[in-house]
C-alpha cells in the first residue's frame, strides 16, 4: 500500500483543481537511473492501463504500473516546500 502525506495530498489537490479536468489521475512511477539508482516520477494521466493499480487517495486516484508497484510497495509520497525549493 502507498501512503501520502497531508502536504502532498493538499498540493496534488491544488494542481488537479488548476487543471480543471475531473478525469485526471496522479501517475507515479519508477525508472532505472543508471549509476544513480532509481528515479521516481509523477505525472497526470487520464488513461488507466491494463496493468495499472488504481489507488483511491482522498478525492483523487493514484495510478501505478505493476513494475513500479514492486518498488513503491509501502512507500510514502510527500511534498515539501522550503528554502531548498519544492519537491
């Protein structure tokens, strides 16, 4: 199961409202990063693929492909906005 911090939930909700598209879902994924290890990514997507997990989080859905789910199991999505920037 993937969890999400309250700050991430608020930021995602804000971004989805800006997009003004009720069909958008948050897609999170893992990519091979070579020497630096894995890289984690986020995008908005309207389409659920056949191998996607769809996780309801608050008032939106998170999509995770089956390969990425292997690496994201028990992960937490967080959002921080501080002197170092937003991430």
